[in-house]
């Protein structure tokens, strides 16, 4: 098995503190912010679109995690 990365350790700590649903919701919020930044500062709706799509999918996953009590 591969050695855990520092990022994995940090993510595990965040999940322990906020729950999986909260962590995923925060990632969705980051994606929305990145999309808005691209649209407002770079007028690049094309580059923003994948960030918006991922945010929507992450919101769906977060809803499942909430239902599962994670």
C-alpha cells in the first residue's frame, strides 16, 4: 500500500472535524467561487462551466452523505 500523503492526512482531519457532507459542501462552495471568479474577472464562461458542473455534482454527493449520516 502506498504511503499516505500530507494532503490525505489533512483531508482526513477535516472530515473528522466537519463530517464528510460538510467537507464535500465546502468543496462545492470552492468550485462555485472559482467559477464566479472566472466569469467576473476573466469573462470566461467556458472555463467556468466545468467548475459549475462539478459544484452541482458535489452538492448531490453531499446530500447522499447527509442522508447516510456522514
